[in-house]
């Protein structure tokens, strides 16, 4: 970046046009930087000012990765009455979440229903990603479908059809191992990558809005800034679409061990 060179040129220009103009230009520059910073925050922050009403969804859970640090899953279950957790397992070809194994053990010990998710990299072949995930899941009992996290954020550009084919290959390889699949994405990702391509795959939608998602969904991630006993800092919060009866029916499907 040429930020220091730009500042030198800016100072030289100010000297040329006078001290009074310099003051005004300095004020304008500061205002521009502040405005740009605020604009950047608004652009990348999807969190609404008003939290959605999720009182109609009694089955609630969270998704957790090493980013959340040392989590007390017992407190999540006892004090927050959470019923399920999705744990980050893998990403791309080789990356494995360093706390996946201990998070899995502690979550199961706490009596929570457990699922795992993989962050799909658009610049890594589908077969390698599926093998990375399958390897990390071996020997573990899952209660929830394996989630494939489909996001543009941090990913290079890839045509939507290519992303759809990639996800299908990973899902088919997981199905071959007996793992049902659910797709996690936000509203923009759903319209770009999932709709009319992977409509038969169940959906876990991220929608940080005060309104219910319009898509047909199984899980709804409604906040990135939740708080809960047993977790330091922000926590991703989710709900299941149905009531307790629907939840038990959903869990009654067979999953591999």
C-alpha cells in the first residue's frame, strides 16, 4: 500500500495552496476517513438493531468453533437450555479445527445434540474437501446432518454453477459414507448458489433480520452477537423450525456412528 506516499503528496499540495486551505483540507480528510470507516462497518455488518422474536421456536442451539475458545457446554445446556450445537470440524483440503475433538467430547457429555460443519473453499477440489471432513468425523456419533458452509466471504470468485457442482460432489461423497447433509448459507448465497441448483438439500439459513426467513429452512441462524453462560464473547445463535414434537421426530432418523 502507498498510504505514506499519498500523505506526503497531500502535505506538499497543502503547502502549495496555503495554510488556511490546509486546515480545511485536513478537516475534510479526517471527515472522509471517518465516513469511510463508518461506511465499511455498515457494509460488512449484517446484524440488525432489532433482534428477531424467536419465542415461537422452543428448540434453540448454537454453532461453535475454536474462535469461541474454551466453552462450558454444561452451562449452555443447563443455564441456557440449549438443545443442540453445531461444531466446526474442517475447512478446505487439510485444515481442521483444533478444538473440534474436545468440543465434541464435552458437548456430548453435556447431553447436547451434536452436528458438525465444514467450510467449503471455492479454490480447493471437492473430493479433497470431502475426504478431509470424512476423516475428522470417523468414530464420532452425530445427531444432526453434516453442514456444508457456503459463503462468498473469504472465498475467491467462482461461477455459481461450479459452486453448485462442488457442493453436490461433497454431499454425494458424504452420503456414500452414510452422512445426511444440510447446507448453511445466507440469503444472498442461497439465491446465488443454492436456489434452483440444490433445492432438494435441507437448508440452514443465516438471516440477521427481525423478519422470518422466506426460504424453507430447518435451522435459522438469527444472530452472530448472542451471549450465553459458558461462552466468553459473541455467540452464533440458532433455532430449529418446529416444536419439540417435530424436533424428536427429526432426531429419530438414523445417523452413522
